[in-house]
């Protein structure tokens, strides 16, 4: 197969040829970013010659920590036409420390289009189905733009509120619980005004916000009467809480989870298949998330040997890879601990389920707050 090295990310290949084309793109002086072209000279291998498969990405060091400090200009590939400039900068959430920064042009939008098709499979309201309300971060966080794009693809409006997750995390870390409660009330006050005045039918919210909605009667009543699609993400959620949200609090809405972060993109929940047996290692009614392959992959590895992938049904630490036109992140270890799930007929990539913080004394401290 001949490789499309001019733009390998539209080549259509789902094999290791994709990896080889991506190496050529990101490490060629003509097309690669200053960060990676310079790094190539320091590596004990030649990425363009030696990286042939997904498994070969293990040769790379985890460079993500450097992205807390590197100038984002260093991350922009030279092969992207500057006359068509549309790059933006986004921050990670800063859950485990100072935020990391990425640049993004168009590749994540392609992923959002795919997520939109998965939401269609869940029967989340589509075009003509009402407005969206994003009760989550905007600002430097890519999730706000992504939710807005999902609404835009349905040719509808997305409403936003002021939502600062870093302030809430700081309050929680300092033990200022009463102020956290007041801030969540402030979030719901803003949402309530939009719900009262606008034809919103799809809601994005984090699990803590959904629980706060359930505890406030006037907001809960509006959501139960008007919302037909709920997309949740941002913090972990237990199976029992999820069942309560789906079956008791919001039985008339399609409730869909998203897993992901700034570094890897979005892994939506794949639809459950009626009549199929439950997945090993997943409680009944649990979510199975699937990344957008071949651009984003999640491997679940043994925390004691991060090159060893765990078996299906076993739990491991999330290790992600991102290969897009805009950005290369060969692999990075995440703070998440999840169950590896086998592919099914509709979604041929590995899934992950029951995501929770890594339970290890060596893991970074995690303060989730409201996102």
C-alpha cells in the first residue's frame, strides 16, 4: 500500500501503515513540528525508520509533562498551511497539577463528528430537537468547544454558563466545603435561567452537577419535563449512581457518558446491545467507552509494568496514544484505572469501563471537584 504522507490522516487506512505515515509527517523537517523534529535528534532510535507498528510506540518516552512549559508554537506542524491558520490553544484540567497545553486545528473536530454519530445511535435528539445547554467548563478547556460543535452539527444552539472548575478544586482541596456548595448553587442558578427561557432539550453536565440537580426540586422538575438527552463527563461515577440517574431520575432521557481528556480527545459510551450478556468485569448497566481509532488509542496496562497490556475483563492503568495531523503524543500514562473490554460487532476497537482514579500510593493526588 502506498502511503499518503502529504496528509496521512485522510488516507483511510486503519492498519499500522497509518502509524508509519504519521511518523513521516511528524518527524520530517518539512512537515513536523519544531518540538518533535528537534526531539528526533535526541532519541536513541529513528522514528521514521524504526517505528512501524502501534507496539513500537513503546520506544518513545512520555513527554506530556514537558507540555506544562513548552511554548505551544513548538507543537505546530510545519506541514500545515499557515495561510489557512485556525489553531487554538487548550489546557488540560489541572487535576494532578499545573495544566498541560495542546494546540488544535481541525483533527478534534473530525473526532467530534464521529462522536455525534455515536450519539445518534443512542437516540440523543438531533436536528430540530431543541437547544443544548453546556453546564461545564469553557475558557481554556476543549470540552466547551466540543459540546458546542456537537450542537452545531445538529444545526442548533448551545447555551453556556460561567463555570470555573479550577476554583472549585481549590476550594475542595482546602476543605472549604460550604463554599463548594455555594458555588454549585451559583452554577445551577445560571442554568435555571436558561432552562426557564430557552427550548433546551439536551444537557451536558458532570456527575456532581447532575446530583446537585437531583437535590434541587425546581431544577429537577424542569430537567425531567424538558430534557431528552443528557451527556455526562468530567468526573468518575459509580454504577449505582448511574443506574439511579438513568432509571429513576431521568427515565425519559437518553443518558450517555463520555470519557476522555484534553490530551486524547473523546471516547463516547457505546450503545448497550439488548439481549447480549454482560461484559466480564462490568456491573450490569455499566458504560463501555470507545476511543476514536486510529487517531486515539487507550491501552490498559499493568501499573507495575506499563508495557504489558492487561487481559480482557481485567483492570489496568490507562495509557493513551494520540496520532493526528495537528498533534503527536506517542503515549502518556493517565491517572485513570479501568476494565479492558473486548470489541463488539458495531465497535471494533477495545473499550474501557468502570473508570476510577488509580488506587496507588504512587499515583498523583486527585481532586475532582465538579469537573
